[in-house]
């Protein structure tokens, strides 16, 4: 039975999320502008700081163990999100999206991502609680995904033009050939007559971003369920990671050398949490140990990137 004590944290958290989105939409980015590296880095630090402050609140209200679970889950989601940003960068490049309007696409993309993640999270937790054998399905899925990521050919770039959502959208919806500022839809005129409403390429990019994030959620949600099945911890850590995605994207260009070996860390993390799920009834792996392993893998990948990655910039 839902009580006021149970609902209060959920209500307060969503007020915080709505306040951050309103601040972004109505004040900080009311006018379209190109987000520079320093601004992106500043807001990335703000979102990370808010997540850590929230983590302190979890510790004070719920205790030590849930706080460690939140931090571990947040670290997993952030690390997976960084890998996702490279795909976003590819999509924006292929569609030639002006940097001036990339923030608008990511903002509305994140709104959709919040709704989709909520659906995936509660469905996943419900499956685990109802059908315990689903933990082995999730665990096996993460192990296979981690191994595939390790041997992924980095020279093969995804072509969003061949994605089925793009083909489907173009079949059923009329689109203009050119961008019209930051608009998702425009009304075309034909010889003085009122024309039809058409989508712009910017709306097409938004569709691709939403589909790609849905695919990413299939990896990230099982990964955090391997740490905890507390709906509040799983949901809040996921949403905090998503909220910082836009700023992280614009800071990415200046930090690419730090992520040269990130793929190997992410692959190992997915395999590790997958094994943790599969062995859940045999071997107990504490959340604190999981946090240490994940943090160490990310740290080593960054150190290796700084020391050994080719620092010569490639011409594009």
C-alpha cells in the first residue's frame, strides 16, 4: 500500500527534476546558442555535484548500504552514458546538425529518455521479483553484450540513414530537405495556398536519438539491477546520469583523449555485473566491492589513455 512516507521521496525527487529542466529550458538556454567547452564542463560538474549531494541525502535518510548502491549505480550509468555520447556525436555528424541546435535535440531527447527509462526500470524490477530466473537472463545478456563490445570493430560507423525508424518515419511522414533553424516542424506554402505541416531533419534526428537511447537502456537497466532492485535507488541514479548527458556531450570534444581505452573498461564492467547476477545465489559480491571494481576499471582506462593513447589529432 502506498503511503505518504513512501510517496514523499518520489514527489520531492520529481520536483527537483522538473525544476532543473525548467531552469534549463526557460532561463539558461531560452535562446539557442553554441555551448562552449567551459560552459559544458561547468554544468557537467554541477550535475555531478547534485548527484553526490543527493547521495548524501540517501545516506542520511536510508542509510549506508543504499547510499553505496546509489553511488555504484550512478557510476555505472555515467560510464555507459559516456560511451553512448560517441554514438550521438556520430549521429549529429552524419546528419550535419548545426551545433547551435544540438542542445535542443538533446533536451527533448532526454525528456523521452526519462519516460522510457522509467518504463524499463519498473518492468525489469517487476520481472526479477515475479520471475527470479530472469536474473540469469539479464546476467547472460550483459555478459554477451560485454564480450561483443570488446571485439566491436571501431572502424565501422553506424549509418542512421539506414535505421528502420528513419525509413519508417520517411515513409509515413513528409520531411523537408533542409533545416529550418531549431524547428522540428514547418508549414510549407504552395502557390499562395496553405501547405502541409512537414517535419524537418532536426525532428528526424530526434527520432533516431530516442530509438538509440531505448537500445542503450536495454544494457544499462539490467546492469544497475545487478547492484540493487530498490526501485527508488535504480530510478534516481539512472535519471541523474541522464540529466547530465547534454553537458557531458558538449564537453566530450575536449576530453576525447581520456576515453581512448574506455571500451575495454565498459566491456569488463558489463561482464563483471553480468557474472554478479548469474552467481547471485551462489557467491555474494558486496556492493562496496562492486563499487571498488568499477571505479578501478574506469580509473585505469583513463590513466592508460593518457599514458599510451596516440595524442596526435586526426584530421577530419
